[in-house]
C-alpha cells in the first residue's frame, strides 16, 4: 500500500523509549503489510504540549489510525483520543510492578464518548493493534484486503499443519 509521497497512514506513539520492546511489534506488522507509518515517543506526562499538538494535527496530516502504547498510568492513549477523531488503538505495555495490569485498566476504562480500542498487554497487543489498523485501511483498499486475507489463510494453514508430540 502506498500513499502520495508515502505519507504515513498510521501513527505509532509510545510514552518512552523503554516501550519500544513491545511497540516494535506494531511497527514490524505494518512493515510486513507495506503500510506507511510514523513512530515516535510522545509522553503524556513529560511532553503534554507536544502530545496535544500531535493528536490535534493527526487527521490533517492524513493519519487514519493511531496506535498508542503506554505503561503504568497509561494516560497516553486516552489523552490522544481526547484531542482527535482519528481512531486510537491502545496497547498496554507491561509495567515493572503490576505486569501491565495497571496499564490495561487505565486504557480500557475510558469514559463514555471518548473511545480507545484496547488490546492485550504486551507484544500480542501491539501486533494485533497493527492488524486492526490494517483491517480498517483494508475496508477501502482492495489490495490491502487481499494481503490481509492471505495473512489469515497462512495462519489457518499453519494451525492445520500443527502436530502434537503425543
């Protein structure tokens, strides 16, 4: 999939560079599908003005989805969602003390009217958030839809080929 000048269609933001270990799985999935993206650190607590500017400009810059990963208090996905109508896909990043349960609860408990789609804690959540973004884009892109169908078919074939060591 390409856009004019390969402008990003999906934004990937995280609260700190320590979130990269998890969020790189979203990046890799988007790369696999050829979806143009941007990725950067935008801290809700340490860079609030930049975070608001990022969210407020997202739609005008052509973003169609934002994947936001955060640990601990995990305010980033919700605060981004509060400032844009671009769909926000929240990824809870495992935290040191509560293993990401705190992040999950923070992201999933958005008030009525400001939605954040929330995914599993960690790597699976990051990859699935990217797949959800791909699926959203595929609604209006037949070539991307075909890629997603092929991806699913490969997953099915791999599951059917599984052999248990009994």
